[in-house]
């Protein structure tokens, strides 16, 4: 196997990166991640400097002069089930134990989904948001971003100030949480983020993935070819691990909400909110135990910071 080396941007190409103008070619990070796609606008001088300092032309090329990995036509590769791709992506990112956060410049601007990596004092360290094509969103120190997240039973909303943007060892952003945070209670039962493979038994037999779960319902992901409607009765089979044992459940439910393809990085995956029909004592106990076990893993300082900041500012 030949060694791989980085392609630096020659001077003539650096001159083609102009603030306010579309990028004439795609630029990648040293590890092959797309920083900005061809045709995208270079939004600021800060963004231009990022591309110049951290960018390579065309990704990674091998010594035998093969094309960059990013240039391969994906049509040449075998088709992979979109649900499998989604599950592998979330598993690699440890999504079931991360804390989702959406960021937007204002109320009407596009919101970008990202993850809270850690919290110290009133500062959150957040993975740098990316666009649907994988390009990093331009985030500049001093900007205020509208942030939303959901923890335990409440939704939180606040305008966070960007304190710092860093790219090593990976792109991330430091955001200061304000002294006042809006909190709205969404549900009475605690729901946790999970990544559990399951099977849709009816109305059609198809694989699905539980992406969050409570004792009363949850949210499932299916391939976009599986079409469900609101108020439609379904049945979901799953196996839940609890206290060293595996419990097989087959639970009747109702589709209460259709989210569509809400994950831009997985457009062929569709999400649905479901509510379980009245369950027996055994099923209820297993669900409660499973959810509470995961909740113990999710109890963290992020909840404490947001809950403290929202004290006295809770709206129904």
C-alpha cells in the first residue's frame, strides 16, 4: 500500500479564493474532510484564512497518482442500505451518548445540527456545525448564535456568544451560555437518546432504528421507502438489554408525528414519532428500567448549567 500525502494549494489557486465570490474548486482538510465545496461563497476574510491555512486541493492523492478519494464517483461502489449507513454513522459518532444542539444565526436562518462535546463553567464546547454537503459553516468569534437543545423533559433556547473557534484536533467552537435561558417543558416522561435496531412488524415488515425512547413512546428512523401516516397503528419489535439480560418486546404503537428526512446528512432516512398503546406490566417495567439506565449516563453538567440559568424563566 502506497503512502498518502497532502496536496498543498499552489499560489495561483490561493489567488482564486476571493471573499464574496464562489469557490472555483472544492477544498478539503488534511484528513480528507470537505471544508468548502466548489460553487460556495467565501463569506468572509476569516473564512478565507481558514481555507488557506488548513485547506488542500482535491483531498488526498496517493503516490501512484491515483485520483483523490473524494473524487471517486460513488456510483461505482455497491449500494448500501441508507438505514445501515445512518446507524454506522451515528455509532461512530457515539450519538447515543452525545447531546444534540441546533445553531442558527437568527429565528429565520437555517439551523445546523451539531453536538455538545463538553461544558465548563458557563461555556459549552461544541462540534463545529457543517452544511449538508459536509462543508464547515462559517462561525466567527464574537458572533451571537441562536441555540436550541432538549434535555430530560425540557426544551432550552438561548443566544450564545462565540468565544473561540478552533480546528485542532478537530473543528470545534466555544460558546458562552448567557445568564438567562428560556426553558419550556415538553413532556412529563423522560426520553433518552438511543440507537437500538428494531423491526417494524406491521403494517409492513421492515427494519427500523429507535433513536430516542421513553416509557410512553419514542422516535424511529426508517428507510424513506417505508411510508407511514399520522394516526396509523403499527407494531415495533425490539430487544432491550437490562441488568445483564436481554428482553424481547413486541409493542403496539400509533404514529403521532411525521418528521420527514430531518437529518440532512441522511436524506434517504425518514423519522416518525410514535406513542405506545397501553402496555402490560412486564413491558412497562422493562421500558422504565432501560430508559432510567440510559438516563444515568446522560446526567451531566450541561443540564445543570441550563437549568440553573433558566431558573425563574420557565414557560408552559
